[in-house]
C-alpha cells in the first residue's frame, strides 16, 4: 500500500472543506442553566470547528458547506464564520417569522469539580436537517481544488437526508483526489429520534466505507459502527491505548479503505482536572503522544481541536509523530479557553508540542 499522501497545495483551492451544521451554543459558564441569567454565545459545529481552527490558528485556506437562515441568528453566525476566515458555501433558507426554519441552539453549562457539565439541545425545525442531496454543486466547489474533505456523525444524525449528502460529498471529494475524513462523534440523544443505535450503525457504516481517515474512540467504534471490542466501561485506564489499538484489526477487516484512525485519551479526575493524551493508527503503525495534566476551563471542542492540529500536520507535510503532537497540543490548549474554537496561536501550539512549559513569556 502506498504511503499516506495529501494532495499538494494550489494557489486557488482550499486546503480543507467541512460539511455540517452551524449552531449557537449558549454558555452560562459554571452556573447551571436553571439558575443562569446571562450567557456567552459561541458559534460552533462539530464539523465547522475543525475548519475554523485550521484557518484561525494554523493559517490554512478552509471552507464550510452548511445551511444558513436569513434572520438575525443567521446573521450572527455568518459574522463569526467571516471572522474565522472560513469560506462559506451556504444553502440559504428564509425564516417564516414564527416557527423557522431555525439555526439550532445548544445549551451547555461547564459544571465544576464533581458537578458534571450538562449539554442539551433545541434543534427544532433546524435548517441543517433540511439539507439534502443536490443542495450543493460539488463539481463547482471542487473545481478549484480541495485537498481534504471532512464531515461527522453529528450532522449525519440530524435527519434522513443528511447522510446521503455526506456520501455524495465524499464521492465528489474522492473523484477530485481529496482525502476524506469522518468524526464518528456518536451522540445517543440525536440518534434516538432516528431509530437508535441500530439505525446509527447502518448509516455510519455506509458513510465510513467512503472514508480514508476516521476519528473516534473505542466507544464510538463499538456503538457507532457495531465493531467488536473491549468493555469500555470496565477498561482500567482511559490513558492506556492498548484497547484502542486492539480494535484496529477489526476496523480494517470491516473497512479496508480506512488508512488512519485517531482519537484523544482522556482521564477525567474532575470537571477541571484531566489527564490528556492522543493516539494514531496509520497504515498498521501506531503512534502515541505524551500525556499531560490539564486545568480545564471548558472541555467542549477539545476533540475538534485535536483533529485540526492532527490534520494540519499532514496537510503541511509533517511526519505522523509531529502531526500527532500538534493535535495533542492544540486540543490541550483549546480546553484552556472558553468557547468551541481556537483562541491560541500557532507559536503556542508548537511550544507545547515541543515540550514547552507554562512559564510566563516575556
């Protein structure tokens, strides 16, 4: 099998394109929502976050294909996308003034100490769930070049039509010579509406059959794809990569197209104190990051931060080891700031990836 290679950069094309939903996340900080009286608004989306991180922190040319509603919440989101430097490909919807279609809202308080974070949704009549095959002209989008195409399990779980849209995008990406990646991001709450785990596995297995790079841990692989593996609840250490690597033979047996599988390793001691690591399996070889202790401000988006740093390494021609360390470092740094997307600099990422400390920089 030839070595894993990413298409070369072009002067007119995109380095990275994601397909997914954009949402507003309302964040009251450590205050539980039932007692909150103010909150921050973060523009987010499991797929979009990777594009935003790659643009804002790593300086790549990125895009997002998504739905946008022509009303004030859509305007707020579009402003944030522009600020992140991400090129939008919008399917526009008009709001009826009362019921939608809507831009979804995610509510999430951070918790503290022994009080766990809580995430819940209002995705009623969500515009992104209305997206269907034919809504994007993939031939035109890929005409100037796209090196890497990405989507995820959250978008796949929104409706009966979004999975086929992902598959169409992946087919177009493969035809254009791009790498394809998919973050399993298994969310039981979302799949319950569409038939539960059995339905999720049928849908996700079809999508993954078109995928080069898979992001997901043992639980994602088992629940999302129905693969055999260890009992994740009884697994002794969340930082031990042996269970994850032990599943790779099952992954490649069922999905011989998969070239790379990556995930973060996280041992949660309390909401604000985590041990953090990451691993990559690439064409039969295994790579393990260092581990570090995180003092967490907000954990949401850490996995997307890892994926962005990892993908950046491969997009910029670095070794698997360097790519993994960048993903590990960027994901760790992202948890030190509020919000879902990167607030750190490339210099900070490279310092942590290279073993730097938290001493004051003068």
